[in-house]
C-alpha cells in the first residue's frame, strides 16, 4: 500500500499496538507484555507499519539461536486487505536476514486461511500441527517454517 512505512517499534507505539491487539485477538497481549518485549527482551524484534503517522499494524519475533520465531502479526481491521500484513512480514524476514538467521517459524490458526495464503506466498511451508494450541477455543495451530536464503 502506498504511503506505508515499516519501522522498528518504540515505546510510544505501544498504546496503538495494544488497541490493534484488542481488535484482532480474543486474548490480546497486554501493555505490560509489549513494554517487556521492547524494553527488556534483548532477543525480541518488533516493527510497526505507519500510515500518515498512525500505527496501523505491527509484528514481532524472538531470536532463538539461529532461528526466528514470529510471535505476532496484526493489522488494524479497517486497514486489512491492503497488503500491509505482507509488508510487516517482509520487514521481519529482512530483520532475520540482517541477524543472519537460517529459518523462521510461526504458528497460525488452522482456520486462518488468509494468513496462511500470505505466509505461503512469502515462502513459509506448513510442517506440523500444535493440537489445541489456542486457549480461547482450543483450535489447533498450523506450524509453518521458512528457510532464509
């Protein structure tokens, strides 16, 4: 989407990110969780997508030895369908390359076919299932991996 800028998340972004969390997830992460990730977790990388100075999406990952675990990606519902999630995911892939990671992994709801299609487009491959992974409804998660070129 034209005008979107993806940059590193900073503390002042957290209230906006928490609002997106509340709109997108049945059990959202808290303000405190994001503060810990940004201020204390030296193995976390978070980015935000900004449009006209408004945070409209974010994503994050943890660095685990030589792999990255994408923890969350969310786009404000009023901005979904505009390829912003793709830009956030690409930014995380680029961060993984900069950190010289070999692979990325993530979990996605088995019912979230839109996200799965995006991840497939970007080179992620479904490799397994985490049964009853989501505590809100017991839905299984699809485990996806991507090799970093």
